[in-house]
């Protein structure tokens, strides 16, 4: 956890090679949702644009490296934020690195 009480999301593998086919790789993002039942997972590129968003009730999700238009994202660093959708408070955060082979 950070000094301000924020928790880190566990992201693996990191870095990862995003999917080029429907059966290829993905990254797993794990977090402790606490009592939250509607959880928003947001992934931002380094220009602060949302490239992926998912609303779930689970404590983990898989991301295959595709953006909101299902296109493969480019190489680079991405920021992950996990939000309680009901209260709009931060549950966890993390960073991941996309490296294409």
C-alpha cells in the first residue's frame, strides 16, 4: 500500500505482449474490492486517454491489450485505476508495460 492508504493492483505478466489472435496472451489485474460491488477498471495511456474500461463485480480481470475499439494498443506504459463505481473512490492503482515482440 502507499503512504496515503491506496492499494496497488497486482498485474501480471508485466511487461506483456498483447494479443494478435483471439487465443493469444492477456494480462491479469487483481485487486481487493473491499465491500464494493460495482467496480470500474480503467486503463489509461501516457496521454491520459482511456484506452480500456470495464465494469465488474469480480476481484480480478483479464485484459488482452485491446482498446475500446478492439484495436491492439501500442507499446508503452499504461496506468491502471480501479474505482468503486458507486462512490467514485479509488480502490487500487497500478502500472503496466506493453512490449510487442
